[in-house]
C-alpha cells in the first residue's frame, strides 16, 4: 500500500468517528454537550500527538539508549520505519567497524611503512613498520610535524621541492629507505616507506660476487692465453714448452674447480633443488674424506681419524662436499710436517664433526667473515694452495640445509679447529632388537 495512504486513512477514520459521535450527541443532548465532547476529544488527540512527538524528540537525542514506542495510527508506520532505519544503521556501523578493524590489521601487518599526515605534515596515524623505519611512536608523536621527527636534509629537500611524482631514496637510521609521498583528499597526504636495506645488501653481494668471480677467472685465463701466445712462437725449447704446458694445466684445473664450486653453491641456494634425506654411512664417508685429504697432502702431513658417533639422515653428497672442504683447507693451510685430526662423535647437543690442525691459524678479526664468498685471509697464499675462496661458503649452505652450525676456533700461529654441529634430530634412530622366544 502507498505510504501516503497509510498516513491519511487512519487520520481520516479518526476524524470521521469524532464527527459522527459529535453529531449523535448534538442530536441527543444539544449543541453545547456536543461541542464540549468535541473539544475534549480534540484535546486528547493533540496531547497524544504531543506525547509521541516528545518521545520522538527524546529518541532523536539518544537513539542508542532510548526505546521507540509501538505508536498508534500513523505513528505506528513512522516508528516502524525509524526502527528499520536504526537497525540498518546499526548493521552498517557494524560492517564499517569490521572493515576498519580489517584495514587496521592489514596496515599493521604491511611490511611497508604508512604515515597519514594532514596538509601541513602533522602526524595523524602511522603503522608499526613506519615506527620502525622512521623512529616514530604513534601515541607520543601524534599531532607533531613529521619534518621535526624525521631529521634528514634529503627528506627536507624532498618536502620543500614537492616533487612527489618520483620517490626519494633515503639513508636513515642505518637503513636504506625508499620514501614516497602521495597526496589524497584535500587536506591529507600519505607517506609510504619501503625498507630496501636487504635488497641493497643482496645487490651489493651480487655485484661483489660477479666482480670476484670475473677476477678469479681472469687470472688463470691470462696465464693460459699468455703461454699459448709464447708457445705459438718458434724457437721454444722442449723443456720450456713442457713447463708452460704444466702451468697452463694447473691454471685450467683451477678454473675447473672454481666453476664446479660456483655451480655447487648455486645449486645449494636454489629452491628448485630440495634435499632428499637418506641414511649417511658415516664410516664410509669419513674414510673417503680422509683418503681425499691424504691424496691432497701427498704424504706431507700426519692425518688421523676417530669415528665413534652414529649414522645420520642427510645428503651424503652434500656432507661429503662440506667435510671435504674443511679437511682440504686444513691440508692447504698446515705447513709440511703438521698434524691434522678428523673426528666424528656424539655429544649432549647432537653430533659433531671436527677438523683440528696445527696450521698457520687465523686472526680473530677474520673469523666472522670466513664463510663469505671469495673472502681470503691471505690472498697470495690462497692462490698458491689452489683454493677457490668458495669452500666455506659451500659448507655454510650445506649446514643450513641440514639444520647444522659451524664453529671456528683459531689463533694465529697455533692452528685451527672447525667444528660442524648437527642436531640430535639428524641421528638415525636405532632399530629395536628382536627377541626370540
């Protein structure tokens, strides 16, 4: 039914009933009685309407606490429609509150910093990432000017110039930040910060790796090309030619080892190369590591071994590469006549593979950087010993894949100890013994 009819029909019926009643009274008791009754009836209607208006006014002052009456006549429709509007408003308010909570949660979890400012750069809100990037605190710094909180000349120039179409790369609080200001609405701006510190570090590592790899490959290539040019000339005696060929072969092997180590390191870092654990026969593996070390030593060192620990689950190939690199380093950096001891034993915290030598040792300032790619304590000696500079980096990545750690104990001139620690979870569980009845 038309809402207008719902309003006018009850009012018309009430007025019709009143007029009919007044007409009957006029006919039975006279005009005076009829007018008195009519006046009283109209007064009652007016007071009823005023009462509903008062209740409506009271509800409008506090819609949450005041209760709407059921109403009478047209007021029934009015109050029902107001009640429906109130329910819809409460539903919308609940949805808005839920979406606002989701928005705040998303902003809190966002890795990028978000700062909301007014048109004169006063802080209104910021998320935890922005607090971490810029050193802000929402509760403490709200209402303060952001340029007074972020004290950086580059940031001030960026604000003054107002060229917000391009982001700003900012070094701030030992971080590399990419800062971008986005105007929105009429009187607000959003400051977005992205922490590029790790990306910059990885990019720097990539550049260093390419530069170091190029340098390491260039040296043997230069030697090989130089000797080939000499060999192409006439009049070279057989002894000199043989010496040149020997040197070229050595440099070729050096390049081959370097490329193999680079490929191994790349494979270990690849997410497309998951480890497939298998039972590692430790006795067999340690025997192979000892034989390789003795072959590299060529009888110049005393290499002993002690194996008392159990087998483990892991990659035989990767553990052989890691253990072999540690053993070969001990051979390379221990003078002739020195001693090298390999051991495998179970301890309270897990399994330990240890390589101890009586070599030249390492100064404390170098120990923390030994697992970096191409890092060498003594570059000239490393080249003499045919090291690629990637061995300990390979060890580190193998242990990361096996949940292990590497400890280095060394002192210049007093030898070194390299200790691989694997967790107890890597130990192959013992099979229960069968009891015959």
